[in-house]
C-alpha cells in the first residue's frame, strides 16, 4: 500500500463510519503542484476516541489536540511518528483558543466545520482540503489563487498566525525558498517585526527547521531570505558576521566570505546529508574574527581552529546530537587539509581518507572549490589515489597487539598507543609486512627501560 493509497483508505473508512474526511495541508498543495507528497494528513469531524475505535491500531500521540496516528494495517511501526512512511496523521476539525507558550493551543474546541478548522493553519497554500473520491478541492482561504500567483500568505491576520507559533516565521522562509515564491507583504513585514521572538521556539525545533532549509535544495535563496527578514541575525549571527569580510581575490574571486558560503549552499547535493550541509555552512565561520590585512595579502590566521570552537558552540546551542556535532566539527577541522594531499606520506593519506564519512569531506572540498577558484585538481587527485589503494592496504590487519607487547615485557600504559601507531604507520607505508619486522622495530625504537 502506497502512502497515498493508505491515506485514501483512511478517508474511506472514516466516511464509511459516517464522518466527513479529507486530505489536508501540504499533501494537497503538493498534489496540485504535481509533486509527490512526503506524507499525507487527513482531517475529519470524527472525535479522537471514534478515530481510535474505527481503526484496528492507532497511536493517540496528541489526542488532547485531536491528533491520532493511523498506521497501515500491514505496517505498524514500533515507535510511531508522523514522519513514518506507514503512518497517516488524522486530526479532528477544531478551533484553537490561545497560545500562551507560543506553540500549543491553550484550549481546543472540536468542530463539525472544515471551514473553521483550516482557519487555524499557517499559510493559505497549506489550508486546502481534497476529497480523494471526487477530486474536489475545498478552498476556504484562497490557497489555490496563492498557488497560482506563487505567494506565501498567512491565513487571516499575519500577526496572530505568527504569534501563535513563532516557528511559522522560519517555515514561511523555507516554503518561499523551496517553491521560489514571494512572501506576501504583510506576512513579510510581520516576520521582520516579530523576528526577535524566534527565541521563544525551542532550540531543537529551530535546528530541525534550519536543517530542512539547508537540505531541501534551495539553501542559498533561503539564507538570503533569512537575512532580509532579520531571522539570520537572531539565530546565526556568526553567519551574518561573514557579510563584507573580504577575501584574497587570487583564491576567492567570487567575493566576501558570505558570498562564498552562499555559493557553497547553492552547490550542495540534493538530497544532502544534514551534517554535510551544516559543515558547508560553518566551514569558514572562523574567518570573520581572524581577518587581518598582512603586507602580502588578506589572511585568516588560525581560522580553522577558531572555526571549530565557534561551530561547537553553535552545535551545542542548537542541541545537535554528539554524533552529528562530532561530524560537523570534523568537516570544519579538516576542510583545509586537501591542500596537502599531494605531499602526504602514504600513511598520512590513508589515515586521512579513512576518516568516518570521508565522502562528506570530499564533497565539501569539491563544492568549496566550485564556490571559489574552480580548480578541482586536488579533488580528482584524492579520488584517483584512493581508488588505487587496495582495501587490504587501506586498513591492514594489525601485525602486533597489546598482548604481544606485554609478552615482550612492556608494561601497559599510554606508551602502547604510540608504539602501535608507529607500527601501523610502517604498515601503511609498506615498510613492515611481518610480525617479526614489527617487533624488531619496537625493540629498536622503543627499548625497554631495563634492557
């Protein structure tokens, strides 16, 4: 059962039980645009308890707000989420009353009227209903006209809609960039007016929305909009600080650090791993505070080291996982090392390309070059040299272990790491092929204290 078939099955089952039901929101918008929806939502006048009674397996993840998740009969997830491909979100028609926390309604009043229900939604293009049986579109908010005119417009009063959930400001930017639409003037002005209130949104929700902005394929346009609305100043002042920071033209003919970073975002692959997208955004974050004009040219002394520290602060601020933070910092920390690949010893080169998720490092280097001087020779060299190394030479089995060192009379301790690393380097260089050769090197380079 496809996602659409699943959603239409949910609609039919609700109607068979005597309730109104429609496809609603982003899936309707995407279908009208000829796009494949990422997920499908259903709206109904059936109260949550009736939805749960109609379907054999449901998850009342937001029943107090009238939201129930309905999996396909053959695809019941262990940990249901609205993003799960086998789950349809079913929401009861409702009116929301008050948003004290800037996200959740203080009170929900269930309704029998779909026209009342869509008034609480964010933008007109997301407020359309579709009868999948008759293919009739119900438009109570002018969404079809705004789709035709390519406009992002708040439903009703923009200030009220954006005050209800401040994340809608970011969503407006994301949709405008994704579809290459214009944000309607009053909605745009309210975003500018309310931008300072974006901090009321949890760091996790901001992070997830910015990640979508970065990875949906229109990051450059989105970041220009973030800048114009004032949201960039509020959320990522470190990126705003790149504006006007000049670079040496012989290496960066494209312009300042901000222009360079936007070009990287424009060249991100699609689909794009989130860590690569954030690594691209932050790879030069250390340049503004390290800018100086030397007698020979503009320089950014230690910008990588400074950038790693700044990137870590940003990752912690946005509550990235430890694993994602580690990869993003690795991308920032290693992006300049490609300049040395032709001079690297075999052992250094092999360890370099063995880094976790090295493909992201290589791709960052490629788009970094494309966004500046355009010379991809080091990118090509790295790929060719890597391809020429047999797998068994890239990660050779250890010739000796810690147990071998203990048997030879060495006491366990920090010195073990240095010894084993030296042996591995010898293997990677092709100088050591046997255990005997390895132990000879150990006794020669690391003699026992009592020998």
